[in-house]
């Protein structure tokens, strides 16, 4: 330790700044070669602290360059993982104390330390470290693309840790940037869309989740290549099959979410869009999709079969004493009953839905108040009266949904295979 201090004192006496920087780097290189962690830590504090443990404070214009080289060496000099973690943690703590002077070095060490934690599947730890990187500072010029990449990466890490609340915060920050017309990074756009779908899914906003998953199921080859990387994609002999598989997985997730969404006209439009997509015949839950789209009653064995393929949060309990799946199926069957009956008693509806009559009344009341079914309740006579909608109107809605889907397919094709045309159109706007 004393030998390092003496060498640092000697470097302070060097005449020019350029020579000092070169000597500091040479000393750091020797210490890394010797893997002397204690001396390296002393070197770090001598250059970063103000005042330092001993000697005079190193001018910032010198220490900034030396420490940037130092943090790069921490993660690329052959130290053991434990040594890297100890020294990296010391770098973050020390540099954060003087963040205004060493912002770039702090950001570098934070990113690389987060990479290690991510490899260890310490999702929350990696996200917390990355979230401390200043992305709105005026100390350095940070591109929108870098900010968006970082926000989305943090969100993805929080989602892996099942913390959708924190993830939503960073997805919101990235959304402002990604929504700009000049943002063209397909990889970040795809990851951002996937994060939004997962957040809506986790928060049980199944209608929104279905919409985002469906958009993900339509991504083209250009987007997948951007996400995988050009070299990795080129090495895939079955790239088209991988793309189809990934799109079908997203389509199946969209279908599950549509099934679990609150029964009503909006869900019916989403179901129509999915059912009319010829690809849905290839997914495992196609029979259930068909039955629900046709507004048929779903029986207990079919519900049990669907429950076996859902995610845990999609069949978790609710404050009403029902699971998410049970509530969705009860509402669906009530929606189907409204198409079959002009009126029904509370008692009969409860028997039909396999719930208590008062619970059946309460569910029907909520759906009527939310305009998800048309009808009225006569509590004196214990009756529910359903108002039958026009079949022509429903058919018209379905045709509109089909036309919108076709337009979306065309624009997605143009975006994937003729991106220059899209960007040119945006410039003209």
C-alpha cells in the first residue's frame, strides 16, 4: 500500500498533464496485472476523492480520463468475478459521491456491473443499479436512442422480477421517446411493445394486453432480425420458422387475454379480429376461442382445461372471492345468456351461472351499468330483462374490425419491406 502511495506521490511531481495521465495509466496497468485489489482501491480513492486519503487532490481534467480507463480495465483485465464485483462496487460508491465530475465513468461501471448481476439472474439488483444512471443530466450529451434503450432494459429487468409497478414507470419514460416520428430503432420498439403487453397482462388489463400482444404477433422479418442481431439471424437456417413460431406465441397470448377480458362489445370486436385471423387455427386454444366468439356457454370441464394452460396471475384470486378465470367465464356465460333469453329470474340466472342468486344479480348489475350488456333489473319481481341488439349492427361492427385488420396488415408489410417509403411519408407529413 505504501509503495503505491509513493508512486502516486511521484506522479504528482510530473511536469505536464499529458505525462501525468500516461504515468497514472501505466501504474494502473501494473496493478491490474498484479491483481492487487487493495492497491487498486487505494489508487481509485486517490484519484476520485476530494480531498484524497493522502497527498494533493488530482485535477478533475486528469482524473476523469484516468478513471474512465480504470473502470474499463476493471471488467476486462482477467480478475476473478468476486474481485470484479468487489472493485466494481467500490467504483460505483466512490464515483457516485462525485457524480457531477465522473458521470461517464459512473455510467460505464454501472452498466457493466449490471451485466454481471443479470447473468446471475439478480434482476432487481441489475435494474436498481441501472436506474441510478443519470439520463437527463446536462453534463454529457445523451442520445434519445440510448435513453430509450436504457429505460426499456430497466423495465424488462423489473418484469423478470415480477415488479410491474416499477417496470411501468420506465416504460412510460421510454414511451415519450419512442413515440417520436424520428425514432427508428426496431429492436427497442419491439422490446417496448413487449413490455407494455406484459405490464397490461400482469395488471389484469386484459383488453389492452390482447391488443398489444396481437400487434406483436404481426412483426415482420426486419424487426426480428434487428432484435436477434444481423449475424445471429444470418446463421439461422430456419429463420422464417422461428419468426412464425414467435408470432404464433404472441397470438396465443393475445387470445388468452381476449378470453379473460371483461365480456362486452369491446371484447367481442377483439375476439372477431382474432377469430378471423387465419393463423389462429394453428394455436392450441383455437376451440375455446371459437366457442367464446360464437357466444356459446362454456362448461366446467372446458374451463378446467383452459385453466391448465394459463399463467398463475391469470387464475389468481380476486376481491370478489372468484379467480380471474372464474369471473371471466361467469361474465361470458351471462353475456351469452343475454343473447338467448329476453328475461330470466335471479334464481334461474344463479343456477345457470353456478353462483348464488344475489351474486348473479350483482354481476349482471355491474355489466349493465358498464354498458357491457343492454338490459334492466326489476328487484321487486327478481327479474332481469335483456334488450336484444340488432344483428345487422353487430355484423357491421365485425366488418369494420376486419377492414381495420386488413389495413393494419398492409401498413405492417410496407413498414417491414419498404421502410424507406414509410420514413419518406413521415417527412412529408
